[in-house]
C-alpha cells in the first residue's frame, strides 16, 4: 500500500473509525490560568485546517473542505478571498505583505485523491487582492521524490510473513501534498505531507529540499494490531514485536530565530496512537532535536514570545503547552487542527472535521 496517509486524515469521511479510538475530548473544561479571554471568533467554517494572522488584525483561514481562503475580521465578519470548489485549500500563511496558500487536488466523495501525482500549486494574494501562481510543488516531487528509496512498513519480516500482508511494506511514492508553510525573508518554507519533507521556495519560485524526514518507528503490539484491524488493515501475528516504519507526515511548521519547528504525525496507523512528535531543526547546521513525544495527532505548532511551544492535537484534548518534553493541555477544545500566536494573542481552529468548524481566539498571560 502506498499510504496516502494525510490525504485520508483530511477527508472527514475517513475519520469515523479513527475518531472512535481517539481520546475523549474535554471541550467544556476550563483553560489554564495562563490562557484567558477565550472567545469564538467564527463558526460554520468548512474544514478550517489551517489558520494564520493576516493583515489589519484579520485572521486567515484555509477552509480545506470547501476550497476557500477566508479572512475573518476582529468582529467576526467573514470575507471570501479565494473560492476554488473541488480543490483542497491548505497551508495558508502571511508575511512580506503577501498571503500564501496551496491549491491541492480535491477529494471525490470524501476519498483521498487518486494515486499518482496531482497538482499541488502554491499561490499568493498581494495587498491589492491579485492572485498569482508561483509554482506547482508536484513538479519538484516528480523529478526528486526525496523518499523514493525509503522502505515504509515492516522491513525485517520474513517472506512468508510478509506474504500474509504485502501491503505492509512499500517504497516512498511520488506524491506531493503541501500542507503547511511559513514565510521568511528569503522565501517560503513548506511542510509537504505527501513528500514527507521540509522544502523551501525562494522568491523566484525555485523549490529546494531542506530536510527529507526519516521514517518513524512504531513497535507492533497487540494494541496496534487491534487498531489496524478497526481501520481495515490486516497485521498478522508473525509481525508482532517487529518495528513498523511509518511515514513521517509533517503537519505544521513555524520558525523562531534560526530554528524551524515542525510536527510529525506518523502515518497509518500512527494517527490513532499517541506517537506524534515535535522536532526543531537549526536552519544553519540542520541539526535536529526532539522537542516532545507522545502527542495525539499534532497538526499545529506555534511559539510565544518567551519561546514556549504550543501544539494543537487533533485527537487530543485541544491545545497543549510543551513542558519538559511533555504536553499539558492549556486550552481544551475538540478536534483542534491548528494554532497561531502573535504577541500574546492565540488563534485556534477547532471542530474541523464537523460541518461547522470554528476559530477561537484567546490571550496568553
């Protein structure tokens, strides 16, 4: 199986099984004393998987499931900046007086896009509202495929064991699904959830590799076997105790100084396990360090002005603060997909896999 993992995560209809094993949400619990002034800015959004602070105090929202880039004013009024029905809109970000977003191939009937490379176009909106196409990230993937030599799944099973579940071993496929971005002075950094890589697009639209992410190890236990079975995957007993090398799906990125922080949601069946991680990589030396482990589908990461790391856990308790490598929920919310912080203000997208996604604002003390 060429696990088109994150495309399935984005498709709401593919979530029913996974949600059944997710931790209980605690959206009604009070926030941490350090989080105040919690308000719902907007609701009725179509899959607000990514949010960003935009110009004039507005909040930018990538409504993935309705193919829109929206701008929400401080008073909650919504303006549609881009409407592309049938496409998935992802990775909205703002910098250099420019709004960036990706227009990816859409889903059919709630299913992920068909196998093979599909367009994954980086676009911008300038301060006058003009939309420009910068590049198609799929073209870089077509010629490079940075994980093309990576073996995913179980690498050391015997031939007879693997024959019982041949889908549990595959090579990295040609697949581009840019999902997150962060502007910088020299261009745009991109988390490509299909290519399993961090990429960079310079101001002339040239794409280059920053880091090919290594596969994430998951020990196959009886619990993993049971979860896989609920997802329609057969894991034979002969694979118990072996390591499953999951796709290292990058779900969000942000920059603080010379450090690029990114969240990883290991692919099937990792979305249903508490095996998500936050890493940070020095952009000068490429040295990478683990910031936190044991996260429940981390899909958003942001830092405050003190350098504290916050994570949105899609299948966890909401927004968590990372303390000594562990997550402590500070803003309870259901299906929290993304987080952005500017000065002492926080924005979070919630209930993103329901018909009425929301954006919540809060203040950090």
